[in-house]
C-alpha cells in the first residue's frame, strides 16, 4: 500500500485543525422533551384534582356525620328553651296586664268605631278558628271573660303545665286577640307568633317546668300507655331520635329566623340616609310616641358622637350577629351587645314586650356548659347564704 502524498497529508492536517461546527439538535428530541413535561403536568393536575375530590368528599362526610349526630343525639338547649318559654309567658302576661284597664276601648266594644270589627284589615278574624275575639267583641262581659282565659293560659304556659295541650289553645286565642285590632300590633307580635309556631315541635319543658316533674313521676309509677301519656310521657318515647330531630330542627329554624330578622334589619337601616348619617336614633327619642322618658332621652342624645356610635354600632352588631355565633368568645360579645341593644329599646322607646320577646329567643344561644356553671354558682351562693344565716 503506497504512502499518502504530500498534498493529501496537508489536506488531512488542515481538516483536523479546522474547528468543527456544532451539529443542530434533532427536532424529535425537542418534541419528546415537551411531551414529557406536558405529561408530567397533566399527571400532577389529575393527582391534585383527585386529592381535592377526596378531601371534599371527606369533608362532606364529616359534616353530614356531625349534623346527624347533632340532630339525633339528644335535645339541645334545654335550659335556654326553658327560659324562652318562661319569658314568653311573662311577655304575654305583661301585655295583657298593661292593657287591662284599656281593654274595652282598645280591643273590646269601645273600639268598634274604627271599623275593624265590621271590615277587618287582617284576614285572621275572618278565619273561624281565629275569630273568637271578634265574635265576642260587642259584649263587654264575654270579652273580659275571654281576656281572662288567655291570661290563665299564659300562666299555665309559663309554668309548663300540660304544655302540649295549652300551647295550641293559647296560640289560637292570642292570634285572635291581636288580630282583632290589627292597628295595635307591631313586629314584636309577629316574632312572638312565629316562635310559638316553632315551639309546637320543640320541648321547652325539659327544665324548670311542671311537666318535667310529672314526667319523672310517670317514669317511676309505670302503668298503661294511656295513663303514662296523660302523666306526661312523650308520644315518641320509644323513638327518642325522632323527638330529638323535631326538637333540634325547630331550634335551627328559630335560630335562622332570628338571624334573618337581625340581618334584614341591618340592611334596611344601612340603606337609609338617617342611619348612614348617624342621626337616626335622635329623632324617635324626641317624639311623643317613643320618647317615653324625655329627661333620659335628652341625657342620652346630648353628646352627638354617642348618637352616631349607637346608630352605626347597632347596624354593625345586627349584621355581624349570625357570624359571631360561630365561636364562643364572639358569641359572648354578640349576646351581651344584642341584649343591651334590646334593653335600650325597652327603656328609651317604651317597647318592653318586643324587647323581652327578642331577649327570650336570644337565650337559646347560651351554651349548656354556661348554664350548668351559672346554676352551680347560684346554688353555691344560696347554700353559703343559708350557712351564714
């Protein structure tokens, strides 16, 4: 084999010394890299979606289990509803007692001149079951007798005696009394009746009621089903979960109604110029109708910023009330604030029965732990006072 020539050697040496050009990357390699990234991204998104779906399912399951346990595992707020029952009865008695001297010309035959008896504004007096007071309105003696019957029922309502029998009769007669003179009612009457309807399905006689004592005696004595039922044994005693369900659902409905009242009232106020300007509280307190204590009204409204703070504070408190019920510290603040708000209305505007009705409902938001602690504290103080004597 012959040796390479000088020209060939120079050519090879020149090629070896020349820099090599960078070879371009194949398009297939770039495509494969992008597809790999997209596949990984897709798998990540799918994995996160599956994880989120599982978390959502677990959360829904836990919420459903909590709601089921809360609704079926015993009747909630026994002390709170007992106080609601007692204060409702006191409010009814207060309304009847405060109108006793004027009953005949406010509601009875002396009021027939205003046309409510001949052509009622409300539809209730034209319904036979709610027409009793309209029927006896022309007769002063019969009207007074019916008035006293309602008062007796209010006492029985307060004491919790035969509550399930007394409540329907009391409700019918109360609506008949109020609606016979539609011009004399207010929003407190509406809330009172709504709460009475919800109490049909609740058991507000578990504590501080004559029915509770009779139930304990009935359980001890035994006897036939009819005898035990008459002594106070619940109709669904063999199905306690159904008793708890109706009781707790009525409690939920009562809570929702109160929250709707406060939130809607706050929104209505916020849309008005007097409330947004901060002077809405000043005007009613200086009228003859709502300025019950003129000297006190002057004292409360003497400092302008306090009027504005009260107006804006009531809007904020009512609007935030439903959310403040979710935690214990904020619930305490909400209850103290809203009860102070209603006490102010009762004292300054002369609306004690409306305020008492709303405060009575607000008592259901106090926890059983708080009630138990308060009761033990009072009993301890009572025992201490007895020992000291």
